[in-house]
């Protein structure tokens, strides 16, 4: 079995450690192929052993793709919000126009 944080994609590997899991992925013990960090997360570190090691996308940004290596692919624009771990911008609550200017 391959060590957590590494993957063994070749049955003839002589090292138990295998290959270091790349950025944007995680590799539990025994992994054959790196698993992408899910949408809403990212990882700029290597050798991550579990999905909990993928960081949540910061508030104000969104992470709408898997295996991101930077925190957020986009910023939320006016009229939208992105909470921690957001996979896309969400419209703000209903905006009420004040009648009479005040």
C-alpha cells in the first residue's frame, strides 16, 4: 500500500511512498491516482492525505472547478455574494428601492 499523501500508479514501484500527491489533489493511503480537491476548495500544497486538507475557498471569491491550486477563480461582483467555500456567486437578497428618496 502507498503511504498517505502519495500515490502508486505502477504496481512495480519499489518505494512504499510512491509519487508525491500534486497541488490541487489529495491522496489517502493506497491511492492509485490523485483525487482532485472538490469544487469550493483549493490546495497549493503537495502531499495532502485527505480531502479535509483542501482549503475552503475564501469569502468574496468562488472556486467553481476541481483541483484548484489558487484560492478562487473569480471575485464576486456587485449584487452577488460568495461565502466561505463557495462554488459560484449567489445573488444578494431582494433589494427594495426606497420610494420618496428617503
